[in-house]
C-alpha cells in the first residue's frame, strides 16, 4: 500500500506480479516498522521508484511489461538505492548481479521471511569501516592509483571517476582500510553485506569481478584489487 511516508521510517518498494507475495511482504515489512510501496509490473516499478525514491527495492525478475533485470538497469541510471533481486532457483547469479545491472543482493524463491528481513536490514545498514587509512584533512583514502572520497562516495582511478554502486564502493573501502591484510569472503559478507549468518560467498566473487571490470585496465592481470587464491581479496599497496 502506498501510505504516507514518515520521516523516520525507511520506505521499501516491493515489485512482484503475485499479489499474495506482495500482501505477505507488506504485512511483515510494516510489522517491522517499514513503509511500503507496491508495483506489479516493470513499467509501474520504474515510475514509482523514480518518483518516490525508496530506501530499498525488492525486485522480482519475472514480472510483466518490463522484466526485473531491465527495471534494475533502468533504475540504476538515476538511483543508487539497494536492490534485492528475487529469483527462481537456477537463475544465474552472474546475470542477477551482472556488471551492467548492479543489483546489490539476491534471494531465491521460496524464501523465509526471517532471511529476507536479515538481508533488508543488512542492505540498509550504513557502512562504518574506517580504520585509520583515511586522510583526516580530505576524508579520502588514497592507495596507489586508487582514490576513494568518503564524503562523496566517489571512486577515482588515475584521477578518472569510476561509476560504482554503493555496495561496490563499500567493498573497496573496507579492503582499503585493511591494507596489508587479505580479507576472506566470509569476512566481507559479514562486514560489508552485514550478514550475521553464512551467506552465499559467490555474491562476493561476482561483486569483485564486477568491480574489476570497472577499475582495472586488464581484468586478467589486475593491479589494484587482488586475489589471494584460496583465501580472499586485498588491495595492492601501490608501492611497486
């Protein structure tokens, strides 16, 4: 239901063509204190999202008029809000979290309300991972060719602005604040995604691959976002 939005409540847009699923989500989200908006097709979803700027979007892939992947891509041109994709089992995570789409998370149907609520809270949670690598005067992290502006959520590589989603920015920010340390996928899921349970580590791998497509000149020979095989990821210090 498109009720009035209070200033202290987060608003979540639910996009699904199955009304029983919408009704169930509305009931549980409003019980948790969220405002809700609804759309049953892709065109309406884009219109509501751009006109109401929700704090988070739950977006089913298989919806009429414009599929969820196209909706995600369209919304990403204007908004940088967390998007959780609802997918059927067997959908390719690479496609869901694809480079050109930029969804933040995904969950497969059927799903438990408890798990979805945990995902929602994790995606709405603000990152706070500063560990002293930030320049106190400019509030920027500079490591070699990589520069992160914490205030503007802006990423530059060799002074060229790179268009990252908030989740991608947070991954780089967390890794840059752990210079000299290899961070495991599980730690990234906990600290960046905010999962308090064991999530799907492929989410981390796909996100890292997406970041590399944007910041590396040669993804097969990365110079900034590095892999420690069998362990995790780290940011090159830029000393070489």
